[in-house]
C-alpha cells in the first residue's frame, strides 16, 4: 500500500506522518486489496481538514472531514474510510456469492 501525504497551508511533521501511517494500517486490516492512498491535510482559517482518496481494485473511494483539531480530523477520516471500505467489501462478497457456478447442479 502506497501512502502519499500532502499538506496545504500546513507543514507535515514527522509526528503527523507517523500518526497517519499508523491509522492507515488499520484500513489494511479491513481490506487487503488497497493499492494506493492519497491523504491531503489542510488548514482553512479555524478548520483543520483531512481528505483521502483510496484506490482499491475496482473502485476509488473519497472521504473528507474537518474539525478544529487536526488529529481529530484524521481519526474521523479513518473511521469514515473504514466504514466505506467494509461496505465495498460486503457488496463485492455478495456479488461473488450470487454468481456461484452451476457446474454440479445438472447431475
């Protein structure tokens, strides 16, 4: 999983980078087929904004959050991202089980 971290009007510190990386590892526990994650952290007046674009096999997922604290924004971002990835995983599993092969039913 490749993680691209970008800061808009904010300097990305080593602590922020480590925090985002550790949180994104939780996403990998939910779903192994994550190819690329692009995270953008930005500051707009009093809002600390975090947005992520996740490229997984068959779909791109975009999530954004904002709050007064950057670390709270990152936590909220990971929570939302985890819910969307689990939703995608369940949908793809349902599609696979619906399209089961009919090889042995004829005999």
